C-alpha cells in the first residue's frame, strides 16, 4: 500500500508532503502567535483559504466560531481547522505544529527571563509585547467582521456587540446567544 493510499485510508485528502507543509506552516505561526493562536489567524486564513484553497471563507469562520464556543482553551479552533482540511491527520498536523515550537520556546525563555527579571532588555521586551498583541487582535477582529460588511444587518450586529462589550458589563455569553438567535432567524 502506498503512503498516499494509507493517508487516504486514514481520512486525509492530503499527501505526506502537504501534511508536512501544513505542520511546518503552523509550526512557524506558533513562533509568531504572540498573544495566543488567534492572533495568527489572519495568516492562517491567507494560507488555508487564499493560497492553498483547502477551506472556504465560511469554513474558516465556522472553525473559529466552533473552537471559541467549545469549552476549553481557545486554541481548539486550530483543531477544527485541521479537521476541516484533512481529518484526524490534519488535526494532528495543525495542533502539534502550533503547540510544540511555542511550548519549547516558552520553557526556554521563561527560565532565561526569570533569571534576569530586572534587566533592561527583559523589561523592554515585556513592555513592547502589549501593543503588538492588541494590534494582532484587531487584525483578526477585522478579518472576521469584513464578511459582515456586505450585509447591513450583520454589520449592525457586529457593531452593537462591540459597543455592548466596551460600554457594559454584560457577559459575552449573552452576546453570543443573541448572535446565534439572529443567525437562526436570518436562516429561515
């Protein structure tokens, strides 16, 4: 049995080289995802949807929504993306790619930083990461909101959610429930 036939029997439409490229891309993003995996999702979108055409915009957005709605760590959307691309092997490639490099790096850097906590370079690095993380979070917010701009009611819902989150102490779960209800009503 060839390796491609074996991969297909395991539920993967990708060959070994494509799975390795998927792992490699997510491993690289692991080292760039300062502030969490969600901050690297614009590049995940570029790669999976725009470059490889393995997912549609709707599949990408649905994977993020499912991962964020599920209980547990917010990195679960990576598993949903991998599953959409190549089943169980895609999930293994994306999750191990996003988790392994950053875990090794964090362990090494935290030991280094703990030993040199009061040094100027360590303090400067820590201070500089905050605006970078905020900018990356705005980028994913923009990426996820752009499809809503084509539908005025959806855009109004997005803007209303942003205002409600900034101006009130309403739990985000109620805003998610309102969005789900609006989506269910619009699907009728």
